[in-house]
């Protein structure tokens, strides 16, 4: 069984409406191969696809929003935000290490709630909705 990593967002978060991608890579540090990036998908589709793949394979799947930045300033702001978050997480790493038992419980929760895999037609309809959102004024 593999591992699924994603953002836990509150209901109504603006990122939920963004297109999402899945990056599949090796779970074991001993394996060396280039990660495979799939998408964009709508978030529920991305999560369902990733859940089904990691249920059967020893892979890591990272499901994350795709940010359609259209200016250099937006890209720089996102990079600065990511750097700030990484610094905050580094400060909190000791708390996370102390909470290993809770992490195991959370992983088990995700395993129990595997969504039905979307059909090709559902994915194509999602692509159309994503395209409409990305090209809307």
C-alpha cells in the first residue's frame, strides 16, 4: 500500500475550485525513477484516482492545486508564500515528530474512505469545467 499526501482545506477554500494535479513517485528512497505528473483534474477526481493507485502500489501520490499564475508577480508571491510556509513548518517539526501516533490514525482514516474511481467521461467533463474556469474573464 502506498501513501497519499494532500492539503486539508476548509470548506469554501478558494483552492478547492482550482485544477489539481497528481504527482506519482517512488515511496521507497532506494527506488530512483522520474515522478509522473497527471492532470489537471477537479479535486475529487484527483483524490479518487490517487487513492485507487496507491491502494494497489507502493507509490507516493501528492495531490495539489495547480496555480494558474499569469504574471511574474503572482509567481514570485507564490514562491515567497511557499518559502514562508516551509520556514514555519521547520519551526513546528518537533511537534509533528511527537505526534506520530496521531499521524497513523489519520492515514488509516483516508484508507477507509476511498472514493469511487471516476469514469473517462466524468474526467473529460471535469476537463471541460476546468478549461471554462481557466479561460473565463
